[in-house]
């Protein structure tokens, strides 16, 4: 079959809706249009049943004991806001300190900054060269004022999977609530809120072949019972945690997407890891001075993040962007030309932080697509280096770092 261009390989930003998900959603736009809060007629009962079934499917995917622990929101960003702001407001009397990491998504980091302005203290625990957070560093950051730890499950740029169960253990030992932004991990790798000691968990439908505009926050109801203050006031939907009518078709889509992910996870993860490894091997074996960002094993099976020395990430993107959708740095920050703060936090050379490229494979990518993308990236990098005086000097043995540049 002829290859269809452009090829999408940017699945950390979003994923296509699975046709099975769309099919499940469609009746809820038309004949099953009821409001889940309408308690006194069949339209409402049908809608409520559909929302509850979706809630149960999401609960099952993340190992939650009780579907009531799943609160629907508009997406990962809102879930992060609700977790941090909701816990901060509810437990303010208990303490005003939060522990998080330097490589969180902006939906956590920017909330943390806002809370700092409101009188909270926040510790940003650094990560190692491989992007891993040390649970002992988390333990060391906890004070008697700490009310919340927030550590992402999988990073959205480098895919690094954090030692979540170990951090959950530290949190329990110290009696501190534990939130994880699992937007990139849920549906891709096993997540179990019970076994991993997670009290609050963020996830989002559009990262798992579901629709955009819906996400969820898991809020533990037992051992301990976690309480959060709502950030949206109104009709008291979602047991008072999040007012606003639940978008039934989106919830149905989210539930269906969760079920498909749960049923096919081992096979899908293995297939994507095989394709990802093929892409990685092609790139690493065809060009020199290419560096893998993040941990080589402890990462999402569909993630690949590499830096090409002497080549700007943006130039690589421009070289392929009519045929291949990939990104340099996070999709959310790629409008600016700042080097990625995640790659910078790994302690790599700033030049290399500028040259990072992220690939995110997805359910519908094929072997042919991977071959094509690998080939095109290699061609573009080789061409850009042929035009790079720095690369030429480096190949002649000149130590570029010690060179003095004359401003004229
Ligand atoms: C780790 C992480 N958290 C939160 C979000 C935001 O999710 P949403 O787009 O559903 O608001 C993203 C999206 O890129 C993400 O990768």
C-alpha cells in the first residue's frame, strides 16, 4: 500500500480517535442526548448510566476500587489544577509546603508558581542525567509542613517512567498526600493506584485515542479519604468536586478508549516498543553524535527523544514537516524557541537541549511509516550537517567549546 503523507508521530501531543471510540460516542450526540442529572425521565437515566459505565471503565484501567473515585474534568490541565489547588485549599491549615519536580508539565509547574504567590512554599526536586527522580530526594524534601507530593508518572518529552510505587511508599510513611500526573502513562503502561499508593491521579482522554475535551482526576475515598476543594463552583456535579454538566458523548468515548487500552495493553506496548527500537536503531546507526535523552529502558514504549549535535531541532522539523509530524521539545512550548526545560534539567549541554527531537508512536503507525520516517530524518540531519561549519570544524578536530567568537 502506498504510504500516506504526512505521517503522524507526535502522539505525546494528542492521538487520533480510535474508530471504535467514535462509534460508541455517536448515539450520545443524537438519540441519546439526555442530561445525566435529569433524574425523572428515561433520557436522563440513560445518560447517567452511560456516564457511570464510562467511569467504571476508567476506574478499572487505573486500578481504582470504586468508580466514584473518578471525577470527570475537561482534561489533564484541569485535573492537575484541581489536584493541586483543591488539596492546597483543603489542607492549608495542616501545612503550606508542596514537593514536586523540575520536569513536571506546565499544568503542574504553573499552578505551583501560583500557589507560591499565595503563600505556599514549593520544593522542585531535580532529576538525574537520565530524567529519574530519586525517591530518597523526595523523602529528603518533606518537612512537617508538607501536605502534597506531585510527581509525574511519565514525562511528556523524554517518556521517563518515575519510580511511582516507591514514591507512594515514601508518601504513606510520612503521611503526605501523593498526586501523580499520569496523562502520558495511563493506557500505555500498567497503572495501579492501590498498589502504587497514589491518592490523586490525572489522566486525559485525547492521549489514549479518545476525544479532546475530557479528562479525569482520581480522588482516593479510602485509606485515607482525600478531600479537595472544588475550583469550579456551580451545580455540585461530580459529588461536588467539579461543577458543570458532564459531556456524555466525551465520557462514553473516554470509557471506551480506556477499555480498549486495558484489553490490548501488553500487545500494543510490545509492538510499539519494537517499532520505536527499530526507529532508534536506524537513527543511531546512521548518524554520529546523536544522543538519547532520558532513560534507555525506564521509558514509555512509544517514546523516542534524541539530540543531534550541531543541528538545531527546529531545522530538522522544518526539513521534514510536510511529510512527518514530530516535535522539538514539548508541543506546548514549541511555539517559542527556548530550549526545552526538561532536557535542560537533565544537565545536558545547552546546545544539545536546543537540538532535541521527540517522536511519539501510536496505535496506527506501521512498519513502513517507521522506515520512511527514520530514512527522512537521517537524510535531513546529514544534509544539515553538510551545511554546518561547526560540524566541519569539529570533524577536523577543532575543540569548538574553547573557540572564541569575535563580535563585529
Ligand atoms: C504530562 C501532561 N500533563 C498534562 C497535560 C495536559 O493535558 P490536556 O491536554 O488534556 O489538558 C499534558 C498534555 O500534553 C501532559 O503531557
